[in-house]
């Protein structure tokens, strides 16, 4: 393993950050987190040796201070919701486009060797026939997808104009521990089951996604920190498996031991793509990435985590 010391993780107190920071700290890296705790939670990092700076990525001075003594950056901080981006596109732009620009510009000033950025597969490509890959034409259908595409544009431009070592990973839909504050399908389905309320599916259940366990996504992030790929590289990190929302509800019901739990169907929401799953072939070639946790096993483990960490105390 390459000797990577001093890693700044923006948004490290969020869902993906909680697993990533644990993984990197366990592997001997010195970790600093910059997070404004809007959707994250400082308690997610309890018990981990990490320096937490509460601050905003849109503030250049905060970033300059946070980058002191740092060699690599993982940029996770974002306004991550498609639905919220449709309701409030200006905030989404501010955090994701301006914020990502500020992170890249600060990394340039600080001479950071490797900057790994979190992007998205489904929302960025839009309604294409899956599987999507790095050759698919991005046509976002939500402000969130557009903001991530803009961030990728700056990451590529900064690699070419300034030699910044950027790598952008386009994640599929992540799930797993520390996702209790998310409004993603698996979290909402488990919460509905726990509350004894119907699972709500927007649309008829035929829409599909690529559900990838957070451990696999964080392994890819770690591989991206260690690899020597050229600046400006973009890679899809996914499971490669298409799962309809109906199948997902069935998997969640099975994991919770309530296969007949009621489902309520509501109208489809704007901004959400119809079908999506991605090929991870290029990530396999460049990083040696391959998913290791199948959906049944991953969803069962996630239900267990919710039982023990979120629902258990009730
Ligand atoms: N979770 C997924 O399924 C998924 C899929 C594709 C891409 N992504 C991307 O991965 C990244 C992490 O996602 P997540 O699911 O962990 O989201 P999250 O909301 O749990 O984490 C984001 C973190 O960023 C912090 N943050 C937000 N705005 C900030 C700001 N202005 N300054 C500093 N910190 C700020 C939040 O407090 C939070 O801790 C995001 O960039 C997201 O767009 C996630």
C-alpha cells in the first residue's frame, strides 16, 4: 500500500464519510475532516482517531487552513439529494458547483498530490439505456446531476490546466451503515417497516437503480487515493446489477422478515431517472475495483445495522 499520510475528507461526517474515515484511519492514515454538519453528524466519528474541523467548503480561508500538512483530499461534501435539488436549485448549485470549485482551487494552491471527487452515475447521465459507462453522454435531468457534471468539468480542467491529480468516481446508489439520516429508498423502506407504515414507492415500481454497498464504494475511494491514474480520470463505481424499486422493496421486506408488509404507490417524482445501472469495467482496469457484497447479503446486513443502531432503543 502506498504511504498516504495526511488525508482531508470533506463531508467526512456524513454517510459515506463515516465508513471511509474508519477504513482510512484503521489503515494507518492521519485523517482530518472538514464538515459543516448540515446532513452529517459529529457522533458518526465517535471512537475514531480523526481531527474534525466544523466549517464550510465554500470558504477559501477555511479550506486553506484545513489543507495545511495534507497530501491528499477526498471531496465528499455536497448537497446530495435529487429531490431537494429540484426544490432548491440555487442551494444545490452553491454547495456543489461553487463548493467543488473552491475545494479544487484550494488543492491547487496547496499543491495537493491527489484529489478524489465524489460524483454520481445515474443523476449525471440521465435517462440513457443502461448499463451506462464512461462513454455514455451525460444529459442530467436534475439540478443535482448538472451540479455534479459541472464539478467533473472543473476537476478535468484543473488536471489539464494546472496538473492537479484529480480522479472522479461516479458512485451508484450507496447503502449500508450510517445511512439513517439519508432519504434514500432503503432507509425510507426500513423506516416504514419499523414504524408499521406502508412502504411508499414513487411510480409503479419498475424504475431501477444500481445499489452498491458502502464498503465497496469506500474500497474504491481508497484505491483511487493509492493509484497512479492520470489527473482528470473519471470512473464508474457500481455493482453492475440492475434492481427495480419493486425488487428492492421485496429484498427489504425479506431482510426484515415481513414479506407481506404493505406498499403504497404514489406518482413518480420529477428529476428522477427511470432506469439505471452502470458498468464498472474501467474502474476494474484502472483501480482493480470489483464489488464484493451482493445485494441480498448487503441489505440483510443493513437491516441488522438499523435494528442495532437506530431502531433498537425504541
Ligand atoms: N449516497 C449515495 O448513494 C451517493 C451516490 C452518488 C454520489 N454520492 C456523493 O457522495 C458524496 C457523499 O454522499 P453521502 O451520501 O455521504 O451524503 P451525506 O449528506 O451523508 O454527506 C455529505 C456531508 O457533507 C457535509 N456538507 C454538506 N455541505 C457542506 C458544506 N457546504 N461544507 C462542508 N460540509 C458540507 C454534510 O454535513 C455531510 O456530512 C456526495 O458528494 C454525494 O453527492 C452519494
